[in-house]
C-alpha cells in the first residue's frame, strides 16, 4: 500500500512538472499574455490528455498485449499510427496559439503613429485596402497595439509540430523503459520466490518425508535385519544412504533427470516395504521411455509420502497403487489408496502439498494438470506435466 502511494505521488509530480515547464516556456515567449487564463482551456486539456493517454496506454495495454508477447510488428505499427495522429492534432502548436503574440508601437514616433492611424481610417487609403477596416475603438486609443497579421503576413502552409513529435518520442521511450524495468523486477522477484520455495520444499521433504520418526523406524528395522543376519541389511542401509544423498546434495538445479527421481522414489518405496512388512501391498509401475527427460525434484515425493502416511491400516492389509506414464511430451503420475474410516475426517493437505502446488505454479505455469479427489472411498491423485 505504501509503495502504491509513492508511485501515485511520483506520477502526479512528474506530470505536474512537465505541464509547468510547458506553460513556463509559453509564458516566456515574446508578447505572451497571462498564461493563467489558458490553464483550463481546451488546447491545454487536449495537450495534457494526449500525452498522459499515450503514457498509460503504452504501459498498461500496448506493451503487455503486444510487446511482451513478441508481436513487435503490430506493436510498432500502432505506435507509428499514434505518432501520425499526434502530428495531425498538433497539441503543442494549439496550446501555443492560446498565447497570442502582439507587436507594440510604443517605440514608434508619435507623428508616424498618428499618421498611420489617420490613413488607416480613410476609406481610400492603401492601409485600409490592404488590412481591411480597423477594429472597433482602435482610433480612440492611439497607444493600442496593432495585431500582427496571421503568420506574419506570409502564406500559410503545413508545418510539422516538432515539439509535439519530440514530446511523443520522449513520453513513449520513458513509458517503455519504465514498463520493461518493472517487468524485469517482477521476473527477478518470481525467480527469487521460486528459489525460496524450492528451499522450503527441500526442508519440508526432510522434515516430513525423511523425518526422525521415519528414520527411527527404518533404522530399527535395519537393526533387526542385522541381528538376524538378513541378506537385505546392507541393501537397506544403501537405499537409505542414497535417499539422504539425493535430497541433500544432488538436487541443486530446478530440474533433474527423471531417472534419478525414479531411483529416489524406488528406494523410498522399498524402505517403506521394509518398515511396514505384510501390512502393505504396493503396486508400483513405470511405463514409457524415460530417456533424458527432466522433472522438478521431489515434486512427486510429496504425494508418495501422503499415500504411505494415510493409506495404511493397522487392522487390515492395505493396497497402494503408484503409476508413472512417460510419453513424448508429457509425464503422468497416478497414486491411489483406500480411505479408512478413522482417516476420512483428516484434512490431507498441509505444508507439503501446498508447497508442491506453489512449485508447480512457478515451474510449470500453464503446463500442468493436478486433480485430487476422494470419490468411491479412494484417495486419488493424478498429475500431468508437459515435459
């Protein structure tokens, strides 16, 4: 709110300064009349409206609709049309005509001035035939200024309003620069926010997925395997080590190889099988060619952790289905588990899923589909990413 107020004040001050400079320039012109009478005139309103409209039209309409979408030809065509329109309107010239210039006769000798006025009143005089009849009351005031013929008596012809063209280019350049700088700042802010949310997601994973409770149970199971001299002891320790290494060292980029993510998922599922034993049946499958496809790290692990957290019953065997389908231009993830009575009232959202939604919005904006539903007594998640 404070920044918005500062922006409004800056805009008002900037336009006020520009208009004051223009009026000051006009007032200092030789023979100008009192400029205060022109502030509320239609030439002044036209001048202000033309350039303020150009400024905000460029910032809020033309640049977002055409320039930022790389439709440069259409954008510059519209700018040229606006420039032609301003050249035809001639706002600065119209404003200057509001300040009439007059020539004074105070320095003309009195005899010559009286002689000119006397001849001007004569119907047959050269002055009368050339200039026409004098204005009413001019003869009564010998010191009254003579009006200068339009354009100094020279033939009229079209001239470009150079000042208006220069102002057009200045206002357009300034508005374009401000808008591009603003867009650059927004992009930088989104990038920083995505980095912060990535760090939050990684910490959330370590806190929620690889949490002390999970580690304690897993290490207990590994200890039991070691006591019984099970052949799976070394393998289990290696899987846990792989997960810890992946989430702490390997995921430095926004996107990692899908094959590496699948290895982490497989290790996690194997450790959960080790922890839960016969109480759980996991159907895990991957179809399609993984190849060199990439994915945002840990974006699927939140949902996998969720099914193991809520899809297990202490009273009956549980089945968890996890499928990943890799296609040419997409990756589809599916997981499903049964909803048990004691878990139906539990809201299955929180930091993990909220962070995942936000990361998807930043990293796959407009390129993902996420559906979570509880139809038929089943908790189902389907996520499609454009790869």
